């Protein structure tokens, strides 16, 4: 009889706990084994044993994407409401997104028409709000409420694209346009984050006779842009399931669709923890140094510190942390010197539910990084070996034979000039001449050499100069000049040959020039190293035979995986996630939803849940029953907070003995 009463009592308690909502998993698990835990309220397939391995836990739960969740407000709610209302009304893209979220469809025709139209419009002009200060531009940000409000606008857009996708999936008949729109509903939101789904939709698009990508094309797109976007479409369709991020990047660069898959700002999960933040790549100061700016995450520092110390195996040693910095600030300090080279350009890539930071130079790819607190010291994901293919017919100009020239000393310059204002009483006025060069070109001269060369190949030597100027402005560099002069030492802009050789686009910072010989003829190659452009000039008997402008080098990049950890489905495995312990898709009451909306509360929930199961495993049956009663009381208190983040946090701090 005692046993029957105990079973009945336990059953009543189980029903009571289930009625509290999705986040009472640990209480349910303590009363039911894996085989019998099939209740409609908590139909969770993960193991009933405590999961201390974060990657295992996350692999067993269905992925719940936080980009579709409005963050809990840890700021002045009234002020936030006012700012959000104003932004939704005054920003045309924000209004467009919010209006679509609230639209109702009468039938399938409307559902298809307006969903495709909305997806296409977002692809043409996605929400893109300026972040922080950049060259005097404050954007829309000044107070913490602004960050929350702008974050809400991005979630509006994410949810609206998701709604459009779900509406199209309801259609019984799907044509090529529908499948292309389904692809774009992901692509316009977060590039290739949902790569497998995007590949599936494009494969169906092709099967349905897809060839028209008009909804991907913008007003100013040309035929070359069309080719590049078709390269992207075909690449995705043909990509193997094992495609890795570094191979994608190298191929995208080679096939000219790299710029369509990377971002410089937006609402992005940079740390691969399923927690989105406002991110912006900024170019700072006259040197245009690249940095990653992140909207500060408001939360409880003590809870975050405990979370990091509890779960991170690759934790920084105490000696590596300055006294004035907190643990979590170190782990989210993306601008630390070991994270990337600020002299390089930076881009963000979203691919297969992960985010990568890419470094490149003017030439091309350098490194890829992967960020997560679990891998804070091992963030280099891949590097790229640069392979050069010279488009100049003679290859590397540095290896080509130089033409013969006759140098002229400044003391003898008077013998080769006529009526020059830069020569006074037989002496060359270097300062005045340097000022003259600066007024006609971009920079003055630090060093200058005069010489004679038959650049016209007419048997007569022309007066020329070579010189350079070292600039310390911005990122600095050296301006090289090789100029054709008139007899009075002025720059020859009168003749066609003079205008070609003295072209300021090739006589500038980062430019070099070389007079070379080929088949007994003197020629000059002008090279703009910053823009990888060259101009090859050949004048024969005063007649211009060639003045071709071309890309000097074609670059390709061979990727090398540097990641020492495991790779799953082409991306790093084992990242620490800031998910709650329960199935977040089943959050039903106000407190469950508040926990899902706030990173601090999510990680606190996991800390509490794992601590509960660890303690339970060490107790006898009576101790487990007493612990269960205590846990039910804690859950009840949290539910009674009715979604108040501060009240929930205070209760969690008590449970964690952190008050």
C-alpha cells in the first residue's frame, strides 16, 4: 500500500511540475527515466544524465537560433519604447520589416506575391544602420537604449524573412521563383549561415527550370555582376556536403563572388555562442586601421565569470589577466593584439551556423579566425598561401633588364636645360623644385635624380627624372616618380607621350616605374602596387605603339587549415554555447521567455541545472527527494517573477550562492 501511495504522490508531483512550463526539465528528469519521459509538455530526447560536456548537450538538442529572439531589456523601458517606436516609424526599412510582420494574407496568390516581393526588397536593401563613431558620424547610437532598439529592428527583419519563408513553404505549388525566394530569405538575412537549406532550395530552383535571378539583381548591376552572382548560385548547388569555410573563401575570391557573401556590419553571432550582437568593422584614424566594434552586452559580470570558469577548458591563467579586467571581458576582447592584424582589411563570414573573421590585404586573403570563449587562445582557423600569376608578358618587372640611361649631376644640370627658373646662377634650387613637383603631382620630392634616356626611340635622348617622397600620413608609404621633362625642367604635359608617362594615377603613393629594354627598344612600365594596375608604354620614333592598362598580377589563394580542434561538417566543433538548460523552443510562460531572451539568465539557468544534477548524483534516494522539493520551490519562485529579469536574476544569484 505504501508503494502505491508513493507512486500516486509522485505522479501528482510530476503533473504539477509539467504544468509549470518547458524549463522544469531537471525536475521531470529526476522522477522519470529516459524511456518513459514522453510528456507532450517536455518531449525532450536528450540523455537524462547530467551533461557537463557542452558540445554534446548542444548536439542533442534541436538548434534554436537566437537571431529570432528579442533581447530582454536591461535599460530604461520607457525610453527604449520611445526610441523603438520612433525608429520603426521613421526608418523606411524598419517600417517595411515591421509592416510585413503584421500583414495578413487572404489566399495563396497574396501569400506568394507579397512574400516574394518582400524577400526581394530586403535583398536589394537590407537594414544597415551605422554603428558607433566613424569619421564624425554618430549614426543612431548615443545611449544604451539605442543599442536595444536597433537590435530589435534587426530581429524584426529576421522574423519577417522567416515569416516570408514559412508562408512560401505553405504553398502546394512551388515554382522556380518560389525556390529562389526561399534561398534569398536565408541569404539576405545571414549569408550562408543555413548553407544546407540554401543548397536544397537552389537545387530545387534548378530542377524547376530556374535561370532567372532578377530578384537578386540591383538597379546598377551590370553583366559582370550577373556572371558573378550566377557563379555564386552554381557554386552552392555543386558544393559537396563536406565543404569547409576556408575552401569556400578561397573559391569565392577566385570566382569573384567573395564580396556577396561577406559582411562589414549587422546583427551577428561573432563569438559562435548563439548570442547575437550589433557588430561593425570600423576604419579608424588617418591610418585607417581596421577594428571590430561590438555593442556591449549588458548582464551580470559575476554570473558570466562563473560560467566561463566552470565550462571553459582553455581558460586564461590568472597571470594572463590584468587586475582591472574581468574574466568575461578578456574572453570578449576581440581587439586584443593576438586576435588579428589591424593593418589588414576585415570581413565577416557566416557559414554553416558559424561566424568567421577574415583578414585580407589589397592583394587578397591572409587569415581566417574563429572566436569562442572555449578557443580564446586558438582562434586562427586558416591561413592562405598567395600564388601570383603575372599578366605582364615578361613576368616580374623586377627581373626584366633595365634600359641604359645617362645620369646628370645637379651641378651639371645647367648644361642640359634651357631657361629654367629652378636654376639660379648655375645652381639647382632643390627646395623650389620640390614645391613645384608637389603643386603638380600628389607629393613633393625628398630624393631626386636627373638623367637622359631615349624614351621615344627616335635617336634623341630626353630629359627625365626619378625621385621619391616618404609619407608618414595615414598608413604611410613611398611615392615614386619617373617623369618626362621639358628643357626647362617642368613636367612635360604638352606631348601625348608626356601625358602618358606623367599620369598622376601611376606617379603616386605606392607606385613604381621602370624603364626597361626589349628587342633593342626602350619602354616604360608604370605600376600602381596598391590597386594592382600597370600601364605598359612603348613609343617608337615618336609614335605611341602601346599604352595598355591591365591588372599586373592575378592572385589565387591556397587555403591551409590551421585549426587544431575537431571539425564537424566542415566547421569547428565544440564551441561553448550560451543556451539555457531546457528546450528553448518550448518556452511558454513569461519567465521562461525572459530567460531565453537574456544571455546572463540563460547561462545562469545552465549553471543551476548542471549543479542540481551533479548534486543529485551524489545523494541517496531520500536526499534526492529532498533536493527535488527544493528545486521545485526555486522554479516556482522564478515562475512567479512573471518575466521580470531583475527578479529572476536575484533568485538565480541566491540559488548559485552568489549574494
